[in-house]
C-alpha cells in the first residue's frame, strides 16, 4: 500500500498549526510507503496497464472531478465505472462495529451534522433557523455529536415551546412513543429491519383509527401505505463513520440484501431494510407529521378515501411534526441503546420545560 498526499509547508502551518506529516499518517494507518499526490495520476496510469483500477463511487462532486482527471475518463462515467467488488468489501468491513468503534459511538464531541432545530418539524430536513417559536408549538431538535475519530451519533427529541403539551399534542406524542417502543421491542439479531419499520407503522395506524382519523384494519392501512401520509420516511438508518453510514456507496447496497426496495410511497424511503446482525449500529426514529401540502394533494386525488377521514384530519393540520430518535447496537442477544437514556415521557419533558422556563 502507498499513501499519496501533500506535505504541509511552513506557510500552511501558519494557518493550520502543527499537523501530522504524511509519514506519520501512513504509520498510524499501517501503510509502508508514501508518495507525493502529484505522482498519483502517473501511478494509476501505470497500474491500469496491468488490470482494472478499483475505486469507490465518489459522493461529492469535487471528488468525482478529481477521479475524472486522475483516471482520464469522462466525468459522467466516473460513477458507473466504480468497483462493485470493492464497494461490497468495504460494506462488509464497516457494517459490523468492533468494540473500539462502539466505544466511540457511545461518546461524542463536536456536532456530527448540521442540526435540525425548528418549530416546523413537519418539514423533514428543515435547516431554516429564521422561525420565531410561539406558545402552543412543538420544537423538534435533531442533532448529534461526533468523536474525534469521526464516529457520529444522531438523536432527536420533540418538546413543547411552552411548559406543556396541548391535549392534541399529547395524544399524538403518546402514539409516537408507542411506535418507538414497538420498534425497540422488535429490534434484535436475525430480525429484518423492514419488519421493525412495519411494526412501528402498525402502531401508528392503530392510533389513528383509535382517534377516529382513519377507519379500517391497521394491517391493511400499512400494507397499502395509507399511513405514510403522516409517516413518509423510514424508521431508521445505519450509523458509524458517517451519520448515515456508507450511504454514499449506494443505499441499496448498504441497506438492502436479497429483497429489492419497495416503490410504495414512504416505504421506498426506508434506508435500512436488511437482516440485522450483531455489531451493526443504527437509529430508531419514528415520526408523525401533519404536512398541509401533502394532505391537500392526497385529498384532491381522493387517495385512500375509504380509509382516511379527510374531514376530521383537516382539523389536525396545525399540529406540526414530531420525531424521537435513539441510536442502537445489535448484540448477540437483543440490542442495547447507545449512550445514556433520556426520559422522553410527557411528564419528564414537561417537568424539564418548567425548570428551563
């Protein structure tokens, strides 16, 4: 193995401070040889004479441009010529975490991604921080810490802007916590994560029927995907060196095995569906979202109108969105939560809000 890189100059160090040399980095990685990055294109050109160059599909546009230049191929073909064999090998190495990696995931230092902190929780990836929080709203905080070596956590809580949940927010939040508990109880080695997702979705469907917002069998509601109006994403994803671990290598390669991804709305957004194995780490993150635009679209299309009571559901569209999320490790027997337990009960959250105010 050879590590190619560029040594920092004195002028660089003025801005960056002392940094490990190329030789130091190679030694830490168990690599015997180093060479200047300027030599890499020539090296690859020589190697290509003797066989195929294996590389991972680049995730960033600037990386793809570098690959195009280094490998002498059209930019649009860089992704298509990535090595499936190498990709599968990397997934096999990274999906099962060693004890040292699990220790990293149990701790945290800096932020692992740009936090979602918003009273508009129904917007799934809302990074707009310009909203004003008002009494009666819910606040959704999706954030995570990252260790110095790059292992990333991903956690979400939802709490009232004021001191108390409203009565309707309590009803929905109670369903959400039941969804979380169903997913936790289902999670374990040998279990297909798709079934974890479906178990959580059926709890939502039952709750919506109990509230009089849906009618019919919860199993049928989930089978047809009618519940996805309020739960349009998957219940979890893998975590590790990325907050969505390895998904740049291809979600289907990382999160699926012998069963193809569903085309059903909501279910097709499930990033992890394969059988869970000891050493795998993933999130569990059920959510319930009242999204006015999606509601109006489905109502205009009369979608699942035999199941969804649009007339009643319309009155709930100002509820917003809520999600709770934890990180979990699959063990030989069962699973365990990574990091300390945070009491997410209504009573505990309201008590915390009273103290904070």
